């Protein structure tokens, strides 16, 4: 069984979101924060994974 989310909150971690989206954790972080240097396609992938 695959566990998604931290034990305390049940929400997915940044590393889990990045892995599901196929991007690095820093790219996932930038996409979620709305940094404009991230391609719109990647932002959508990260948001879908979150």
C-alpha cells in the first residue's frame, strides 16, 4: 500500500506532489506559489497532483 500525506495532517507533502507531477520539488514549490518562471503546463500538472 502506498501512503500519501503526512501522518499529522493527511495532506500530501511537497515531495509527494512533485513525484506525482514528474517535476522536482523546487519546481512544484514555485508552481504552487505562482512564480511566473514555471511553464503553464507544469503548473497545471502540479496543481492536478496536489
